[in-house]
């Protein structure tokens, strides 16, 4: 049980560190409705589920064996983050497509943004592959049940933190909606940070 608290603490610290997921939730909360914010969080959770599955299948180890695979995902993720930043600049000022739209297509787009932002980040996969094995003990048996438990905790912590940042962004967005100058500054900051995360991902070192 003590190990689970350590695991929970490690996840909590990871969620507090600035990253593309956090910035996406803040931006979505600030510019979109509650349902779009939830859809984005579900997209991120789905991507994390994929990373958990890929970690269990050994894909992270495959990235270490074939570094070009890591590079491929890294470049795709960096380009996607840059594209997201450009979209914030293009549509932020006029609140075009991102404003509290309630159609099914807008919810699907929000889900897709969350899914791709996390799924195209190879560091998220490597994080799962490095963290989980430290809390699994094959000699004690029940490996599958243990992995399911650890995965469920990871997803729960991720969803809670994502919704928290979404709500925080929503509060900031409501305050800035009546202040166009502050709104423009916010859009510029969010766009710049997303693109900087893309650059950081592009320059990240290969796994060893």
C-alpha cells in the first residue's frame, strides 16, 4: 500500500509540471465550453490508455532499439503542437471555431486535439514504460492485475488534473472575455507556449 502512495505522489508531481497537455486544457477551458473541455480531457485519457497498452506490449523498448521510430513520432508531435499554436492565433481573436460551440463535430474536434496532443508525444509513452515497472513485482504474481490497477490510477489522476486545469482556464477566460487586450495577450501566450513545447519535443534526445 505504501508503494501505491509513492506511485500516486509521482503521478501528482508529473501532473504539476508544465507540458503540452496542461497548456491544451488551459487553452480549451479559456476558449471553449464545458463540454468541449470534457471532450478534450477524454481524448487525453484515451491517449494515455494507448500508451499504457503500448508500454505493456514493449513498444517503448522498441523505440530504444529503433531510434528512427522515436524520431518519427517526435517530429509528428512537434509539427502538431506548432499547428495547434497557429490555430490559437488564427481563431483566438475572433473566437471563431473554438468558442463554446456545442455541435457534435466540435466535441469530436476537441476529443481529437486531446488524443493527438498526447498520443504524438513519445515522452508520454516512455514515461509510462519507465514508471510502471518500478511498481510491478513479477515474483509476487498477479502482474496483469497490478498493471490494471496502476493504469487505472494513472488515468484517474490524469483526468482529475486535466479537468482542474480546464476549469482554471475557464475561469481565466471568463475574466478576459470582457478585456480584449488581455484576451489577445492570453492567445499569444498560449500559442507561443504550445509552439515552444513543439520545439522542445523536436530537440529532445533519443531514448537510451
